[in-house]
């Protein structure tokens, strides 16, 4: 995990964009230990930087795909092909062995990903988000927001998404087949966040899930 993070820092620190490691790797950075294996590198970024990210990833010889929904992706060969729609990006090196693509039509594929530990800097999912000059806004939920100063944390010059926001995203997967790892991330983290973070997470989960979520009793 550490070598992947270091390579990500070397790649993105000169790009002039705001980014942060998110997902399970962010939880491990917060906790200061690797608690489980990770299948991919998730990066938290903002919509305003989408075209720049596409341009720079292509320039660095990554294959870049825009999500279309239902497991279908569109390959982007030039920056101008990126749509204005709110679609995340999947990027991988040409020798990434865990990805297979089933061609549907020109530049459009059904995307298959083998879930096994990522050991090389060969796969990134860019997860795009909304902000204004003061706040980060949770996707499609303008009433759920966090001060930008509390959204991204820097530890040893490594930017990562604050754990309470990571857990809010993970709260959506309670009925998913990956629920076990998300529950473990919650259980490993909830005892280590402070009271203000816990209060924000409790209120945000309550809003997002209409007061019905198994994690609320632990907050």
C-alpha cells in the first residue's frame, strides 16, 4: 500500500489539482496501520478538474474510461471526449491484469474487474465531488456538507479524505456483497474519531438514510 501511495503523490503533487486518497486506504492512513487488503486506489477529486485529469492521465499513457452505468464504460482517447455529465473515471495501465473489457461498440465496453489486492500503481478510480469556496457537498445532497478545511487531511504530506466522510460514503453499502469490509472499516474507525467528527457523521447518516441505519446506534 505504501509504495502505491508514494507513487500517487509523485504523480499528482505537481498537477495543480486538489486530490485526496479516499476509501479503505484513507481509513488505514488515518489509523496508521494497514487493516486489510485493498483492491483499488480511490481518489477524491472535484468536478472542476475533470478535463484536466483526463488530459494529464492520457499524457502519462494511462487508459481512461468514463462510467456510463450498469457496468458499461466509454474509453476517452482525447480530453475533449469527456462529457459534462457527472460520471466518474476508471484509469489503468495497459499491463493491468485484473481488468478485462468486452467490446459493445466503438470505444464502449462492458467493464470487468477482478477483485484481488492491488500491489502496483496500475489502477485508479477518480471519484468526483462538488464544492464551492467554503464547503464540500455530498453527492446530490446539498444539505449534507463539510467545511473544506475539515474535508481533506494532510498526514506526512499525504492528502486523505477525512474518516467521517469516508464512512458516510461507505454507509451506502450495507446491503452490498462488500458489506463486511465496510462494517470492519466503521468498527475500526469509530472509536478513534473525535466527538465533533462523530456528531457530523451521525447527523449526516441520519439525513442520508432517513434515520434508518444500523451504524447510528454506535454513534
